[in-house]
C-alpha cells in the first residue's frame, strides 16, 4: 500500500490512506527522506487519520521519520492521531517524545508556517 | 459463542490482517470504540513478536464466557526459539531486538488477563483475555 506524497510549496504532505504494514512504513520513511532532498522541502506533514492502530513499531517509525527528516533539514509534524488511538498509545506507554503533533492537516500547516516564519509556535 | 478463528502469521502483512480480523471478531462479541482499538493493538504486538522472534506462528481468536460475562481470548502461538528469560522480557524497556521493548509489558497493561508460557527451543504461547464491561 503506497502512501501518496503531495508537494505543496516548501512542504510535503504524506496522507496515509489505510492500514500500513511494517514494510509500508519503512518505505514511507525512505521515500520521504529521498523527496525532501529532491524537492528541497522545509516541512513534512504525515497525516495518520485513517490509522486505527499505532503500535510500538509504527510509533518508533514515526519517530525515526521525524528524526531523519530533521537531519535532512525539514521539520515533521504528525497529524490526525484519533482519540482511541491516542488512548491506546498512552495505555501501552508509547510516546512520540520530541516529535511535533497537531490535531489535523490545517493545524499541521499552521504549525509549519509558524516555524518557517520564525514566529513563536502555538501548536505543539 | 462464536467459532474460533485462526490467523496464520508468516510475514509483516499478516500482522495487519490479524488485527483487522481481531477487530471484526471482537465487535461481534460486543466490544466497541476504544476497546476495539486496544484489542487490535494487543493483537498487533503479539503478532509482531511472532514475526520478529519465531518467523511464523498463529493467532487464535475465541469468544469466552465466565459468570455471565462475555469476553475475547487471543492466543498467540509459535514454535520459535522461545524466551529464555520471561521475567526480563516482561520488563518495560527490555528488547532483545528491534521493537521499543514495550511489546509484551505494554500488551499486558491493555488486557485483563495475560499468561505466557515459553520453553527454550520449543516456542512460546501468549494467552490474553479481555472482558466486556
């Protein structure tokens, strides 16, 4: 299941469409690392709205995506974590630590715009 | 009561299939919302353990009854190398491989009953139960 990645100005938007296997998640990571260089992107939004399970592997991969892209010069924000998914993650003890999150795509874009203009970030 | 359902686990794709089956099965028993997500997440962790440590095995879903209470029983079975030190494997943060080290202890936290039997060289069976509230 390939994740479509859209280019929007300085940003890339990866909108996950359905449940992803481990291999799909690793492909997404590699694809984003590649495209951030190709398109000289400054920010990346990963929209996980349709994801109904964020287990230890998915969480770890989201963290490695954010850390890798940071090393490539781009900010990452994860958007769309559903309330039940957030609840399960907390129960499991899974955290996204220093990875930025936002409610939805709109808030994610606002967060990145804020970061790019050097303003104080209101979303975290 | 519903018929048992077995899901073979042979690759990472089967992890997704197992948790989707688990979600459907649990909803037939009567689980809803957040509980379905917890059950699907537990199955995901158990199935991943099989793929990572034993390469293959199975997840068996069954419906259970006790004192008028309904629930789901999930058995994750493999014939892999087994877990040498179960106490250590159940510690938060312990991982002999790639996961966060939260797989088994995390799963234990999101279910009502948790049992693990492992024999070195003969495989591991994890049995978890969740009751309808």
